[in-house]
């Protein structure tokens, strides 16, 4: 088993709950591989915070399946080369307004070039596991959006399951669609 963990949080890893959840998933995968006596290797990638999505330039071709945009081209090519031998890809995103981050959406749109030029064969047989991290709500909506996109790219979603990693927050940020006048903080 070779797993690639991809973090779509724009926050630095030291402050990212998505990073923490991905590392917990890495430990889960490693433990599962040990229990089944599988060889296990993993790599960790972080989508750059300035990553931009597909612009529909139509320059994708079978001669050059990589997206031709220059923005973060080396990251994209390195990611595709890292995914090539992988069996499992674990993609994590925090929830921003009940959606994956713009970086994750941009990343998936740029992977579409590889899907289109290989007739979806490049991603076929690769398991995609999705991690959604939020403080309040929106994980199901985020996962649903990611499921649709990754299935369209040709990844295999092996099943639905959940593990919850809970982080306590101690700020005074409003969550869950509340209005300022509705806030009541208990100390």
C-alpha cells in the first residue's frame, strides 16, 4: 500500500486541524497495514495557498497530459508523479462556508487535465479517501462536493465511513449561522 496524503488547508501545518486529522488518518492506515502485514509507505503533500484552478484554455492533449498553466506547475507535476504509483489518496479540506477550500477545488480542476487526456484511466483503481474538518457544520456538504468531483475524475471511492477527530476550540468566534445579537458565550 502506498498512500498519498494531500492537505488542502491554506493554514500552516502548525495551525491546521486538517493537518492533524490527516496525520491521525496516516496513523490509522499504518496500523491497518501492520495488522494485515502489508507494506506501507506514505507521502505528504500540501496544496500551495496560491494554487489556481483550470481556466479552460483547452491546451490539454494526449501529447502533454499535464496542465499547461504555469501557476504551481512544478507542484502539480510532482503530485501527479507521486500519485502515479499510489494505491490510496487521502485528500483533506477544512470546511469554508460548507464547501472545500478554493485550493482544493482548484487542485481538482487541474487534475481534470490528466483525467481527460487518459480517458479517466490514470485515476482508475486508485482509492480516494476524503477528510473534511470543521468546527461546527458543513462536513457532509463538503464531502458530497468532493465525492462528485473525485468520482468524475475516475477515482474509486471504496465506501462510506467516518471517524471523528474532535478538537476543542476556545475562541469567541460565531459559528453555525448565528448573528452577533444572538450570541451568548458561557465562560
